[in-house]
C-alpha cells in the first residue's frame, strides 16, 4: 500500500507521495508540488532536500554507518585495494580476478599525460595552489580528447574516458607538487600499483630511487578508500549538477575539484595542521587551548573533532586511527605538531566535555596527521582528497547520465525590488 503525506494550502488538501529507500529512509516527493499548488519549498543548503535517488552510497550519520554499494566501509578498508573499490563504485559490483586484472591493466596503459601539458605547468607560478592547477589540468583534458564532449558516444568510449581520468589524475597531482617545488617531473612506473606509483611520482628524484614503505602505501590505500564517496555532499552534487547539462566528464570533475577546494569541505584536514601550528607557536600549552574550545564566548574551535553528518562517531576515523599509529611508529617522526595532536586526541577521548558532545577525532584529524608525518605539504592535502574522491564522482556522474536525469535547475523566492521604471541619469537623485 502506497503512503502519502498531506499538505493543506489555502484550505485545499494536496497528497504527496512518500518514497522509501532500500534502507527504509523516507522522503516526501515534491516533484509536482509547484505544478499542482504554485508553491515551492525553501531549504537553504539543501539540508532536507533529496536531489536524486542513488544506488551508490548509503550513509547513516546517527548510527555511524557508511557503505559502498552495500559493502561496509570497515570490510572494504580492511581487505580491498583502492582499484577494487573504484571498480565497485563505478560499475556496481566488486570485480572478479579477470575483471580486476583488465581494469588495472587499462588504468596502467593511460597513466602518461600528453607532453604538451608540461607547458601548462611551466606557465603556472611556483606559488600556484595545487588544487587550482589540478582543476585547470583536468578541464584541459577535453581539448586533448575532444570526442569526450559527445554525450551520445557508446559505452566503450565512455569507459575509455573514465579510465583515462583515473589513470592520469595521480600523475597530474604529483606533477603539480613537483612543479611547486620546481623539481623535475617523475614519470609513472606501471609495474607499481596505484598507490605505490603515486608515492614514487611524488617523492622520487632522478638522482636516486625511492624506496616505497608498505606501511605507508597501505595507509594511503586506506585513506583513498575512506574518501572514495560520501553521498550527496557539496562536491558530489556539483559534479552531478554540472554533468546534468551534458557537460563532458572532465569539466564535471574539474568543477567538483573546485568545490572540494573550499575550507568548509575538502580543506578540513589542512585546517587541522594549521590549528596544531597555531597552538605550537603559542607555546604548545594544549590545556589552554582545550579550555578555549570549551568557552562559549571564545571563537576558537578545535578542527578535526566531531562531524556535521556523523552525530556519534565517524566510522572512517576508527579505521584510519590504526594506520595513523602504524605510520607514526614506523617513521619515528619527531615533530612537535604531532606531539600536540596526540595530546588533543587523548583529551577528546577521555574528557567528559568532549565525550558528552561527541567531539571525537574524525577522519580529517587522522588523515592530516598522516600526511604531515609523510611530509606531504599542507596545500597537497586536498589534492590527496580529490584522488580518493574521484571514483565516487565518476560513479555519480555515470549514474546520473545513465538514468537520464533532467538538468539541475533549483528555484528561488525573489526578495528584491518590485517593478520600477527606468530614470534617465540626468534625473536621478
């Protein structure tokens, strides 16, 4: 039996269908509200609005649940490679051995970028933020592969575009870092796996080999998996709404990268390190800053604690904490910022003020610490996020296009001037 919600407007009743998802989430379908009533809804930030239905990611913030295509994030992070998860998100099922081999082989064949793209890097100033470099580079792919702009191309051509993007993004990301350092670019090595290859392009030099530590590679693999998709957040919704105009995949992903760049979205782990640096410069008195965080009248807020979606705990943080501890132990890093981070973590896990308010260390806290320990510059943190989020963005774009979803077109309530007549400049007061 179908359920409906009832709305009363001007003494007239209107029935609105109730939609129930596979995890018993409920939504009121207002798609015909304007047509039947003349009214729209107002929902700043779309916090209560479902823009689409999706079979990709399930998130329950109250219960701390995150699943990709039905698979718990805990199981995927413990057992899968990032390439397996990418395949799962994009194509709907975990690959068998043959499918995975073919997928990884295709990715490795496309890791090189066109040599002409080096000129773009040469034109960028050394101080250019890696995210703006990455966004512009991804967008420029449409000029190298103009066939990608055809929305009616077959599935084989679409898969080629997808594989090219997954393969080349780590190359561009590593090169944007090398460019900021004015170091020579390192070419991909296809005998390495996805994470190992990225680390090598980041840290190797022509003068000497880079020895890839398996503990570090495993930590990167887990971080990429944990960031691979997160339902309809700002950057994902951006990818979908840009793609809804039939813009090519490269342009859609470039727009998503720009959205991710914002400090309220992907820049959170960078803010963690900046906070630790602030405490360090002040003398490193953690207790003082904890008290400032507790003071309602003090604008200071601890970065990397709590989450606006996960109300009780971040399931991703529980997973990455172990990798964080392993990396710090392996590297034996002596860094005052990491010492401050450990003290803050202890407070958050033991202090009743933080426990009562569920201000637990989240995934941004631990990922920031890991990247700092690996000596990845803070400006590269969001780039790392983008590499991880890429399969999710692609999956969302692919789902939207295959479902034939309409172009995104939010409404508004106008609050400006009413109708008024033009006055000649000589007569204006």
